[in-house]
């Protein structure tokens, strides 16, 4: 007997609960999951929850909510502050665990009875350091894309087929991932990172990361952009210094997902 395709498996997983609530960021994975839920169930028993916090640039919030409306995804915005958590500000290596537990506990508090809360992790996420997965397991949050056998390449291809290419984009993890573990997180650092990356994007370095090392801004760009990055960074450097950085450096190894992880 042939095994079901990942899409058939996802359809079956999403059909089981009375309703599906999605932790939605507007990124490729959670966007695909929300689209699939609406497509397979109809919008009446689907609800996406976008969490707006200090960790999301305003432009990302606006983009996520706009895409949800454009594609008929019922979406609610939740305001959740994480900086008041002492353990978050201290920035230990398991910071993501504490942050995820706070955020998903808040979402669960407004999920209708009998509905299942799910999020967009997939098979490709297994190789990275993700302490937040422990919080999801403790709270009973599902990961249907991983369970169904989806990779990022499969998600990307299906989004194109479904006419939703706007969701296809590089991952945008929270701004705190740009700060070394053990360095306290505060609103000023998050502001510097968010505004600095906006400058990089405006200069044509889409997908760049600004790693915050005190007075040093270490810039990671996709490896394919390394040859053209230096002259563009020379143009952006005054704006980055105006944000409070004394030195602007280009990482010659380029962007590496999880480069700040232990």
C-alpha cells in the first residue's frame, strides 16, 4: 500500500480537531500552514494568531497582517511583551524556550475549546538548535508540517502552485537572535538591530543580518551577495553609526542560519 503524499497527510492531520489555531508570523512556513488549513477546512474553523512584540519590526507586522487579509486567512493580532521577563533579558542559551513558553501560553489562553494550536516547524528545522521546541512539546502545540513530512523546498513549491508566492522568502527569526547569548537584551539593542536591518534592505542587501556585538555591527549577507556587499556597506555605514555603532564589519563567511547558537 502506497504511503500518502505529504499534502494528503497534512490534509488528514488538519481535519482531526474541531478547529485549527495557527501561530502565524507571516513567514513562509506558518503562512503555508495557514493557507493549507483554510484550503482544507474552510475559514470558519481556522484562526491565525499573529503575536506582535518587541521582537518584530513594525514592517513585518504590517506585512504579515496584509498577507493574511489578501489570502482570506482569519487572523487576530495579540500584543505580548517579553522584555519584562527577567530570564529573557538575561539572554541565556535557552532564551527561546522561555520566550516560546510565554508566547504560546498567551495564545492558548484565547484558542477556542476543542481547537488545536499548531505551528510551522518542518523537517528542515530538525538540524538547528531550537530550545523553543521543548516549550511546544510541554504545551501540546502541534507541528503538522513536520509530522506530514514537509521540507522547505516542498513548501516553497506548493506555495508557487497555489498562487501565493508572496510567502516565499528567507526566514526572519526574532531580533534577539542577533545578540550573543549572555549579553543582556534590551529595547535599545532591538531598536538598533531592527532599524539597521531596514537600512541594509533599503540598500539592496535583502536577507542580511546585523549581529549586535556592542559597538560593532557584524553584517552577514547571503553568500551570493558577498562580491557586491562591501561597496553597499560603505554607503550604509554612516546610517549604522548614527544608530550607535562605532564599527561596521562584513563577515566574510556570509549568512549562516544559527551562527549565534552554541
